[in-house]
C-alpha cells in the first residue's frame, strides 16, 4: 500500500483538543461513556513544566469542536511524579483549562502550575483495555522518562520510564484512581530492565510495551517488546530488535560504525486480528535509526525533514495472546 504523497504537507489541526507536544490522542470507546466523547491525550514534554495527561470531554458523540479540555492532577495537589510508587492508588481528577482554544501550546503547558497538575517525564503513548465498556474506562499510559539533569536535576520525574493505569469513575470521567503498575526507576523491581518504554498496546488480558532508549550510556540490551499480563502483573520480554551487528551485512544496518545498544526503537504496535482475519495477529513498527541510505530520501513526500534517510519496517507478528 502506497501513501498519497500529495497529502503529506496538509495540516489538519483540531483546535478544541489543544496544542501539545503530543504523540497520541485516544478516543475512548462509545461504550465507556455512552452519549459522550472522551479523548485522552499524552503530552511528550520534557521542559520545565513536564508532560501532562489531558482529557477532552463533550456531551455529544463525535463533537470535536465544543468540548472542554482538562489536565490530570492528584486531589492532594502533589505535582511530583516520583512521589508516586507502586502498590498505591492515588485519587486524581481532571481540572478544566479555561479558554483553551485561544492558548498557545506553551501557555497550555504552563497551566500545570496554576492547576497543580502532575508533571510527568514525557507522556508518550496511551491505550485502553479492550473487552467491555468497563474495560474501556481502564486507561494505560507510558512515561518514557528523561535524564535526571537540567530541569529534572531534582529527579522529580521518571528517568527510566513507567507504566500507569488510570481507572476512570463509571459516572464521571473527570475523576478516577491512578497507579504505577511498572516502575523502571526501581532498579531492583520487576521493571528493572526498562530502558524508556515508549509505546503501549493494550488488549483484554495483556499490555504490550515497546522501548525507545534515551541513550543515557548505561543501556544493557537492545530495545525490547514486553508482554505484561494484567491479571498477574508478570512482565516478560518477548522480542528484541536485532541490529545484525555480527552478520556479514552489518554495515548496511549500522551505517557509520557499530550501533549502540538501543539505537533502534519499536515505535508502535496495534492489534490487526480483525483486519487480517487471523486471530492474535499484531503489526509492529520499527525505526531502525542506523539503517540509512539515499533510496530512503523523500519517499514519503514530507516537507519538513527532507534530508531524512532512515529506513523503517512494518512487520506482522502472529501468535501473541490477547
């Protein structure tokens, strides 16, 4: 399938969702809140105000123009991410951002202090649990982390990454419970292998977690894809990105010399069982940052990074439980 290059430079902003450093805006299923539109947004910001979790909410199905925009806060007003630990459910609420459609991204980000919202270390991806309306109110998101230098010198935000579960109230989507289910900053805990989880795919019974290492220099392995069993909490690496460093064709995939651990990332995974007609089938994206060549220049017709010559892959994986 070829993408239409003529569409590459066409912008389709939705002002009502606000302006963020966002990688995902996730509509919750209609069965989660019948008669409403609820969209959870992750803010991948690492600056002084951190990244936030946002909620766009309207009482009309499909309305992307007239809803209210909110930011996630703890009800006790504690903004420090690292003050949250595993095994505790924190009371949280989404608080409204007034006049959000008139605000710049920087102004919205700055509202975190006025509203006492949580400052996360880069919220990258968001997904909800599948299987029922109640499951659709169970939202998971990844915090990929940022180095504990500069604006995070106080280590108030995650460095190695975390997975959170946000369970929204059945009657009121602006209220809920937040918990850390996997904590990469605990280097002796179950997620001690984490090197900056970046993306997440949630099914009925599992979450699949993908890494994009931040290249701190202490990486011990190439990027993993993990399977997290929701019922037991068991975390298992199931895939690793093979850079082919020791193969005869290593130079093709490691342009400029031997690549470092974690130079590649798996950048998103979706369940395509219904599309392919094959149960337990997923599609995974791979950004192979050291696999470069002139034949990859400009193939997407983009107008911003015209010198980009990185290769990438989409692969199908069969046999993963849902």
